[in-house]
């Protein structure tokens, strides 16, 4: 009976050691990917100037920037994080 206990302990420790060295699938290793592109107003080449996230409403607010840093675009894009 003692032999079975030692054998089980050996197999359990062997599995533990092997599981630490066998790499599992790396899901985030590929890096970020573009899921969707969201238009930020009339200028197709506009980039984000300011960004704010509201955790309660699960929405992101983005204002487009221009070549010169200014807040005069008068455009705010609201992104629903549950669908985008």
C-alpha cells in the first residue's frame, strides 16, 4: 500500500514540474489588432486629440485633433464600449 502512495506522489510531482515547463497557448502574444475603425467627423484623416472613458456608462468620448493643437473642432464622438 505504501508503494502506491509513493508512486502517486511521484506522478503528481512529475506532472506539476512538467506543467510549468510546457508552454500553454499565448492568446495575447500576437499583439493588438484593429477590430473597427470609427469615423471622427468630416475629416477622414483626423486623429484623437482628447479621450475620456466613463466606466459607469461604459462609453468613451473622443475629440478629433487637427495639425495644430486646439480644442476648436466642436465635435465629440461617443463610442459605446459594449458594441465597439
